[in-house]
C-alpha cells in the first residue's frame, strides 16, 4: 500500500508535464511526415529515396532533440519539487529503505519515458512504412536509437544534478553531462551510428543509478 501511494505521488507530480510533452512530440512526428509527403509529391519517390540513400539526407532530423527535451522535462517535474524545503527528506523518513525509495522514483520515471518514447518510435516506424522501403526505415531506426537513449541519459543526469545538495558537485555534474550527452547526438549519415549503440546503451544503464550518489549526500545533510 505504501509503495502504491508513493507511485501515485510521482504520477501526480509528472502527469500534466508528461501528457503535454507526449502530445507535442506526437505532433512533431506528424509534422515530419507532412514534410515527407510534401517532398515526395514535388520530387517523386524515386528521386527522394535516392537523395536519402546516396546523399545522406536525414528526413527525420527534427526528432533529434525531442527525446532529450522529454528527459529534461520529466526530471525537472519529478525531482525539483523534492528540493523545495527539502521535501525529499520526508520520503527518507518513510518505512522504506532510502535507496529503494530513490530507485523506485527512478524506475517510475524510466517507465514513463519508455512508454512515451515507445509510442513515438512505433509511430515513426509505422508511418515510415507508408513512404519508404525497408532499407531506408532500418537506417532511420539505427540513427534515432541514440537520440532516444539521449532522452534517458538526460533524465538520469538531470535528476542527479537537481537532487544534489552540494553546489560545487552540482556544477561538476553539469559539466560531465555537457560532455556526455553530445555523444548521443553526434551527426552522421543515416544508419552510421550503428556500431556505437551498444556502448551508449551500457553507458545509459550505468547512469541510471547515479541518483544514489546525490541521495546519499542529501541524507547526510550536506549543503
């Protein structure tokens, strides 16, 4: 019952931010395919496909920063309220182990992002089948996967920074985030980032527990 109440509290904090972001992100994907339809109508499908396959045109480039924005929005909505008057300490006084509480919060946010990103991913793939052959769809999937991983990485790093009580460490974490996140967003030809996906996935998994470091200092009362 207590865990259920904690999950409901997290949902209350993020629900409107998450729903609004999802709506805007879906509209952005729809806009991508409005542009695709326009370009195919004026250039013909074969010419447009040639432009993509042999000249590296990224027809999906509008999607690059959308997952990143989602991770940042969710982290702020979920964790900033916990820093107001140090409300996170109330969570630490519940009869639930502190690290378990933090991991529950992180897992909840991760699942929210996963549901949203999965919707966008399926929408992108489904609409792509209307306009493109399999080769173009596959290269697009390979290209956008690091961008979705960037959304998760941004969420984990933003949570770490927001909940960190020591300002010097917060600045250092911000510098680390500024160095790591661009690794997910480096431009390349469609499908060219395939060899790096596994490494980025493993890096993202490591970042998923980073919040425990800030939580530890918050429990100690460091400032």
